[in-house]
C-alpha cells in the first residue's frame, strides 16, 4: 500500500510519484512525511510492524556512503567550511557510536535531528560546541582551584537544605566569579566571599567526605591558568569571549554503511511522564523510533580567534586551550542527547 500525504490532492499525487527521489533529509522530515508515519500506524497485514519504523529504515538507505552524489555534496560542504576556517585551529574526530543533536526540535515525528536545511547533511552547531567546551573548562578550573562539584549524596543534601532558599551550587558561583572583570575588585571579593561561605558549610556537613580549598583568595584565583583562560575564552554579558566556535561538519562518511541509522527508545512509564502519576509496572512499553547519525562518521571541528581582539599573540594561547578542552570534552562527555547512554562520544581519528 503506497503512503498517503496530508496535502491537497494534486500535491499528494506529485509526492506519491516523486517523494522517494528527494535526497535532502531536512526537506523530507519537514515536508514529505507520510500520514501513516505521522500517526505511527500499523502496517496492514504485517504483525507488530509500524509504518514509522519501516519508513525510517528505508529512508536511511538513500544516504549510503556508496552514493556518489552524497559523497560529492559532503566534500563540497567540507571545502566551503575549510575556506571559512582558514585561521582557526582545526581537528578531526570520529564518532564512537551514534549521535543525536537536536532531538528536542519540533517536528511531525516528535523527535528531531539537527540538519543543514540546504544540503540536508548533519552538523553540530557552534553554540552547542561552545556550551560543551565551557562546561568542561569550568570543571577544569574547579579542579585546579579546589572547588567541589556536587554529586550523589552531597547534591541531594544541598538541594534539600536549600529548597526553601534556593542558592547556586559552588560550581555555579565559581562560574559567576570567573567572568567578572579583574578590575572589579570589590565585586569579585563579594562573589568570592559567597563562594567560600558555601564551601565552609559543605565542609561542616561532610567533614571527611569532601575536599576543597579553604585558603582560596583572589591572588590564588588569578595565579591559576585555567581560571584566566576560562575568563578570556568565554567572556561575560559585558565582554565577548575571545574564541569563536564554528559549526562542525561531516569530514568523511562512514565506510560501507549509511550516514543515518534508525534507532528506538522504549519508555516504560508513560503515565508517569504524561500525568505525573507514580510509575508502576502495569504500564505498557511505548517504543519511539528516531534517527541518529551513524557511528564511525567523522566530523571536522574548528576554534578560532574573534576578529578585533587586541594582543593576538597572547590570546592565541587561549584559543589553543579552548580547542584542547573541546577535544577532551567530545571524548569524555560527548555531545547531544542520550550521552549518558554512550551517544555522541567522539574518539581521535586513528592514524594509518
């Protein structure tokens, strides 16, 4: 049975005849999704088979590494990106598993994927890369300065203790402190005092289970390279950071496989996620199909210097630090959705 489309009859006839020729996944997911896929209907005459699952898997076969047109499109996109990032620090990494960036984007499938609307190729927005690098840099600065990152029991204690008077965590206070201009001594000292007071309370609550720097002052703060790099690289609401994070693009298609792969997640507690009732084992599993970028796909990354920066020689070191933080963050934290399940983790490209 051919798919049907929720469009005027003349448009529906054109789609039925030509939709399978479309080679732009962004256009397909936004305009050419069949009615049966939107409503996730059962395939007529087939037991336990859904239209959406079947359609997504067939869709992936159009984007094979053996597709010459796709290879040329990917290479021309990479060439343009290379021209745009000539003065930046560039590096290449390979996906260890699948990656889903932009799963929360609105669409008829209720799941999304970040794609270039012109080429239909996947990319990682520079804003997402900057956020990932900033988070990793903050962890590095916290470790160097002796500021604790609350996890597990400590975080539960903090939330319970602060629920009547919400307060930032030590990591959030450190973030706010690091981006204050060094010339604002009084403002920095006030922020540092707030941080030290909270750290003292944590020390009292976890005398033997938490390690922190009880002698942190502004001089010690300024003597740590990570804190200075963090301030210069990412800036604040008053001052722009020195680093530019470019969109990451596909640098090589996965060998002998498709660029996209269909996947499934199966929430077991629908009532809990829906009407917030208590989860229970009587709920039925609800498989949700979605698309991801295939494992072994290579991406090219670039971190550059923002135009107009003074003292470029000194700030270039900041860009080097930021590029290294980004490389480590992609490897250790991953990017996109479902990173706790291993999605979005990159590995260095193996040398021959």
